[in-house]
C-alpha cells in the first residue's frame, strides 16, 4: 500500500526557472469523487493509471500503474471528464527533496504551483526563496478540481 504525503505552494517569482527543464503531461479523470479519484496520464511516450483515496490531513492512499500509451491516449480522448489538464512539470532538487513545479496551459493557463512529497506529515524541508503561500488545504488547486473549475474562471 502506498501513501502520498505532499504539500502544495504558489510561487513568489520565476527564479525557479533557472536551469529547469520539464516534461509535458496530459491528464484526465475518470472519477473525481472524494472517496476515489481515478486519473489517466500521459508523460511523453508513457501512460499511467492512478487511483487516489480520501485525503486525511496531507496524506492519502495512492496507487499508480503503467499502462500502454495508446490505451491512455484513447481514455483521455474518449472517457475522461473535460477539460483535459495540460501542463509542463519541472523537477527541481532543493536540499534533500525534489519540488515538482507545474505550469498549466489551456483553461488553466497562468497557474503555476509547486509540490513537495514528504516521508511524514511533520518532515522538515528546505524552503527555496521562490516558494510562496502554501495552498495545500485549498481544494481549488487540486488537479481534479481544475477540470470542474478551471483557473481561467476564478
């Protein structure tokens, strides 16, 4: 059983971009129910199915499986709720952690958030100077919420 423990932040400035390179993601949702979120994702030439449970604080169960790219693309194009999330994810090492910075496009253009995954809810991590306000507890910033209420409509 896998547990995801992550914190999410807005960014103060663009200094995180220095030396950053990213990968393009497309992701959609088969289910966005609170009890179970089921996501389909493509990253370059890879496909994934992810199932997430109910959040308890900043922790929740998460299971992710590789699936054939063609299957993932077909599900994104025919079965998933719209709009499909389109973003570039940048992985930025800071101290002993890696921040994942997501820059969104399409109906969520203009939104940029950073996430850091932790081993425990009280784990200490270095905060880079570009890290801004924490939005972990704000449900609007969840990717699954961005299909129902895109950033452009806020």
